[in-house]
C-alpha cells in the first residue's frame, strides 16, 4: 500500500508548467475509434486513468504506443473489429463510457458496461441514452450493459439535460458520422468539450459552436488521422494555485489560460489572495489572513466542482465562516470526515458545508476517498502542523501525475512510501531517509 507523507509548514514558492488535461485526453483517446488512420496526440499526461483507456482501446483492437517522457501517444484504430467493451476495464474509470458514442457511430452497435470510477453520488447515463435514441438508435440496459443498435444514425435536434459534460461528448462523437445535421442545445461548455471538438475537426469533422450552449454537428462519411495537442489541465493548475495560497506562498503555473478558471480565481481573490493573470500563466501570493467566502459550484463557466474539495481545505483556516454548496454531485463531501481528523470544523447538511475557520490544522493519518478529495487532503497537509499520512494514493494518481515530485519542486516536504508496482510508468518511489 502506498501513502503520501507530508510534513507541513513549508511555504511553497516557484514555477510549475501545466500538464495536459486528463478530462480532455480520455475522450479524445476514445474519439480515435472514429478515425481511419493513425492519430498523434501530444501532451498526454502519464496517469493511471490514461493507462486504463489504453488497455480498453487495445482490447478493442487498436494499436497504441505511448512515451510518457515526451507525453506523445500514437493511436491507430483502423483494425478495431469489436463493439463489445470489457467490464473489468470499463468499471475502473467513469470516462471509459466515452467509447460508447464512437462505437455506435462506427459499427452502428455498441455494448458497453455501465461505467465505474469515483463514487460521487448518482451518475446516471440517461442523458446519453436519450441522445443515442434521438439519433435513431434502439437502446436497452441489460445485465449491467448499455446495448445500442441502429440501422442508421441520423442527425437530430435535442436538448441535453443539466448541461451534462459526458452526454455532450458522447452525442457529439456519435453525431460526427450520422447522416445530416445534429443540433445540441444546453450543451456543456467546458474547455475539455471544446478541445474534443477541435480534435474531431482536425480529423475532418464539421462541428461549430463548441464552447457555447449550442453545438452544431454536420455529419461526414469518415474521419482521417491528425496530430493534436491536449489542452491544459485547469483542475491541476487550480490545485497548485490553491496549494500556494494555502501555505502563504508565491506560486506560478504556466501554460494555462486564466479564462479556464475565471470563477475560481475571482473567488480566491475574494479570500485575500493576490492573483496575477497573464495570457498563459497564473500567479498567486497567499494572504496573511484568509477571508471567508460563499461558494456555489456550477457547470462551466461557474465554479468547478472538481476544485471544491481543495478550496474547502483552504477555507478551514479562514478567519470566519464560509458556506460551500455543491450542486453537481450529491456525494462530493465524503472527504469532510478526513479533514475533521486534522482539526477542521466543518458541518455538512445535505449539499451544503459550513466551514468555520480554525487556528491550525494538525497532521493525522487520513484516507483519500476519490481523486479530488485525495488532493484536497494533500493541500491541507501542506499547512498542517506535524506529519500527515495520506492513504488511497491510487485515487490521486488517477488525476495527478507525480504529485509529490511536483510539490517538491515548490519546496514542499512530501514523499511517497510503499509498493509502487502498479504505478504508471516513470513514477518512482521516494522514501524518507
């Protein structure tokens, strides 16, 4: 079992380059199933989830090569010959369900298990199935599988419920090879959705409107290979910015657009942090005193749910009471009990957390219940008095590449201990002398 061990109290300083976004890389890898010919992807992060998606693509018959040092990946799905996805792999990550739309478009059939991944509350696939049915597919849920069949996919006008990111991606991919034009209303506007549209257009798709609430897809007969660079990981960048603020530090994250994090940065400034935004970088100087704020998570361009746990960790040291309301996932506050072990004063009622600031956090053994909750415990441990030992590191590794090394570059005292047999290639064990 692996753990991250942190000795808190170090002021973080320095510059980190942003990495490619996991939440963009995974659907783009899935979209390669639509393409005839080789695809080259650049800036693919070396994460456990990426390894799972590679395994899924290879199971389906794709040829995948990946160099984690150069972050370059080549995928040729020309030889894929099955529309049946393996349960043992799909259950590991929620993004695995992104293969459904491409398989349905390519084979007019798809048999994909319902997805797994982090347990954040109800994450149904009804918006996906509504979209597939609107395109002309017959969809059934049988024995834990979504089974979709269509004689032909045809363009349609449809309203996506709750601005679902997953449904927007899946329906957009399926519609690329549909006959006619598809109009998606109330589409998700996240930068990762936009990046997927850019990739598909590089391959010959005809998609307009990505980044707005209305996306238009004009179906084409085939897609060709292309080279594409994955967009910056705004969630990783926001996490390191918060880590800098948490420790009263001075941290800059480069190669990321501040426009990806406007609502988050505005709220961080409200706490007293000093933020400098350049075209491709974000810098933070942590406040001497953290002011309490109110936060309401929302789809992009609102405050991102995937930065909510880290921000709550930061607010545990505010001078006053903060109110944080979660509107996306009803199970997002599972990490609160672990912060309470460290001395945080947090009360949760339904989807709202009341965070009363305390003088200090103290190190403790804690367990990560999911990706973002895990890194939130890391953020808390950076400023906690004494030593914090964090288990469940396998969750953190799904969304953050070599987090201990990244933080050590900024001056943190953090090491990874334990067995690293199942880590992504290139992630080494660090042990305290």
